[in-house]
C-alpha cells in the first residue's frame, strides 16, 4: 500500500470515529468530518469559533449522491454540475438526512461535487459526505497553502493529510450559486 492509500485509510478511520481531518480539496485546504455526525460538525464549529447560524459546505464524490441529501434537485443543477469549469458549490433548498448544524436556517444545504482525486477516493471509501470548511479561524483569511495554516487549527484536528497531496486546481474558495425550487438562482460568491 502506498502513501496515498495509507492517507485514505487513515482519514476514513478518523472520520468513522467522529474525528476531524485537515485535507486538500479541489480548492483550498479544508477541515472536514463526517457531514452526518452532528457532534463532529459541532467540534469544527467550536474550533473555528464560528457562529452556529453559519452552515457548512459538504462534499460528495458524484452528483447522484446529492439526491440523498435534498428533497428535490432542481433540473438546472445537473447542467451546472456537468458544465462547470471551476469548483462549484450549489446551495439546494429542502435539505434532508443531515444534522441541523450542516443545514442553513432556510433549510438549504451547500453541496459540491468534488473533482479532486484525493477527495473523491476518500468520500467513496468513507461512503458518506464530508464537511468542507476552510482551514482558518472564522473571520481570518483562508490559507492558500498548507504552510499558511495556523498552529491553532493544526492543534485542533485529529489528522493532517500529508501536504504533498495539496496540489489544487484552484487556490481560492469555490464559486457558490443558490438555487430555488422553481429554477431561480442567485450567485452568492464568484
């Protein structure tokens, strides 16, 4: 087993135990946990010093998995995912099967189909979505590289993925689009 597979195994073990990982995504370094584990999500909120009303992005490895976490997927979402040329997070209405700490006050949930090979394999092996929030304290600038991650964040996690896996297709957060049930949409972050 090589170092890549070892990292996937270790991250999967920690996620199953309700732990927190620091890992590379298709954007910036993220802090993650089992998105279906309310206690793990709360640990991340406390570590980041986030307000409870701020929901988090969750990652899935394939678009079809989104159907497990939203009551209905707007038709426009399929096209946005298929033709996105950049990391794209979509906020869907009517979240289901997730803890309240991942769902926004309006019952929406932010989900990204990740394009990063490490994340895809990790989520596939784990079998559930994982939380993705930037590896910084709330209000601080997101780190663009592993070396910019604060000691406070590193001390608060259970495992950091080897930084050699941190090559990104982007070094900025994903674009965010919010979809409504009737096909309306709004750009939240460019």
